[in-house]
C-alpha cells in the first residue's frame, strides 16, 4: 500500500514532524523486497519507520518513509524450558511483553515499557537495566534491494544502542530465544519494572525517550541534572523535570524548538563539565 502526506506528528511518540510525502507499507517480506528494489531503482533515499519512539522528524517533513507496521505476525514455539518467538519487525514490543506475561515466557519483561517495534528494538539494540534486546535475539531476517537472508545474532556486532545491522539493511523478522516461567512471576517482574519507570520517567508525556547517549561512567541525565537544566524550555520543548535526559513536547513543540534546546543543553554541559553529549535520538531531516 502507498499513502501520501502522512503527518509524522501522528506516527511518532514526540508528536512532532511534518508529512511523509510518500509512505510505503509492504504487506509481507516479498512486498518489502519489491519496495526496496523499487527505491533502489529510483535512487530515492528513504527512512525506515518502526513505532517512531526514538525519532525527531523535521517540521518540513520527509520525502519517503517505509513503514513496517503490517509485518506484525507472531508465532510461538514452546519446547521444554525454552520458547522460540518469531515476530515481524512491525510487532509492538509492548504486545510481545504482554503475550509473554500471559503465557509465562520470561526474558522480555526486562524491557517492559519501551514503546518500540521489534525492528526498531533490533536496530537500536533497545535495552534497560543492563538487559538489551540482543540478549534474546537468535536470528534476524535482513532485507535489502538484493534480496533477503537470515543473519545469526552471533554475527552481529552489537553494542550500546547499536544492533549491528549491515548499513542500509532493513530488519524484517526476528527469532528470539526465551525461557519458560510462570505467568505470575513474569507479570510480577513486568509490573515492578513498569512501576519503576513511572516513578523515574515522564511516561505520560510526549517524548522520544532518552535524547542523549549515556557516558560509560555516568548517565547523561544525571550530568544534565547536575548542570541545573531540568525545566529549561525552548518554545514548546522542555527538559523534563522528572528525568533530565528526556525532552518533552509540552503541546506545541516544533522540531526546531527541540533542536535549539538540544544545542543549549549540549553547550551548557560542555561549558560546565567539559563533557560532550552525543545524540541517541534519530533526527530525520
Ligand atoms: C517513553 C519512552 C521510553 C523509552 N525507554 C527506552 C529504554 O528504556 N531503552 C531504550 O533502549 N530505548 C528507550 N526508548 C527509545 C525507543 O523506544 C527505542 O530506541 C526503540 O528501540 C525505537 O524503536 P522504534 O520501533 O520506535 O523505532 P523508530 O523510532 O521508528 O526508529 C528508530 C531507528 O530505528 C530504525 N528502524 C526502525 N525499524 C527498523 C527496521 N525494521 N529495520 C532497520 N531499521 C529500523 C529507524 O530507521 C530509526 O533509525 C524510549 C522511548 C520512549 C518514548
């Protein structure tokens, strides 16, 4: 399916961004291969969209977006103690966590509350409290204009917020290895994690999660907080008073507001601590 003039403010958790002039939504892997061949043939640059939870999109919008939201099938194979989940890249991580809690499948509850798609979680190697998506990844089906193929997780050079996918590759499907547990235990852990998030992050506000990468020896949020920048505003964008590594859209923030605030925060942190903040957020111009 092809859609035109889709407002990215409705497709991102930041609620910011102009329109995607063309949006391609393949129904399956074959459709995705065709899309990528077509895009490669026309030489058009494109952005791959998951759940839009780590994105800041230009107020002017972007030309071409490939959305994987229709690749959202989930298959579960239970062995004795082990469970293999196979899921399309467009599947919401929240849905997977809910399925796991219901069926007593353990592992992903550590990532409860991350509003990612499976594809975005692979690409970013989403993680929390020392657990990352790559911990559970067995294989990923990677698609490019040249075709598709499964890559074993052991072949990916994953790191902090880096899934190690080949440049330009699109993750279409994943296989995850998880463990059997009781639904009560999995639910208890997931609930605990969600409660912790609710206390430490502005979960109800429009944001894109952490804006900056943590330093190896300190969380970026702590450093920004120590510089006294919580609550700082530019237009409708504000450094969250709850968690200093979150910038929240207070209602009418533009991409320019956020970029200006990022500049000011980066400058102040550099001046006061000598440290250079690096973006975790992806910016689409
Ligand atoms: C309230 C909140 C809390 C958050 N907490 C955390 C947290 O605890 N830990 C954490 O790691 N992150 C967190 N995030 C950030 C975000 O959820 C993650 O970075 C997530 O992995 C992004 O997934 P997505 O599907 O939304 O990707 P998008 O935001 O849609 O895209 C992000 C990047 O991934 C690429 N991408 C998406 N899908 C694919 C694909 N199938 N193949 C190739 N590339 C792809 C995009 O092109 C883009 O470059 C949080 C965000 C919010 C709003």
